[in-house]
C-alpha cells in the first residue's frame, strides 16, 4: 500500500498545477507590460521628433512673418510719402 492517499496526491498535484499556472501567467503579464512600455517609449520619441520639426518650422514662420511685416510697413510708408499728382 501507498503511505500517501490518492486524495492528498491529487490535491498536491492540483496545487502545483495552480501555482505553475499563476506564475506563468504573471511572467506573461510582465512580458506584455514590457512590450507595451517599449511601444509607449517609441511613440514618445516620435512625438518629440515631430515636435522638434514643428517648433523649427514655427520659428522660421514667425521670423518670416516678422520680416514681411517690416517690409510691408516700409513699403506702405514709402507709398504714403509719394506726392499725389492730379
């Protein structure tokens, strides 16, 4: 006869199976979290690169806008200074 009853063997096997499943699920969850974090970090880097390009373009636009405003003011002043001929 076996010194450990069949009920205890089945309970131990079930507990081991449950513990293995839970630990496997936890490791899988950690791996998935790691992959999601990598994706978020890659997206953040792309957003930073896009923001840099947009800032560069906006700075150039504002400089051009300021230069055009100065040229427009000079041109309008010059037009106003010309005498009217009737």
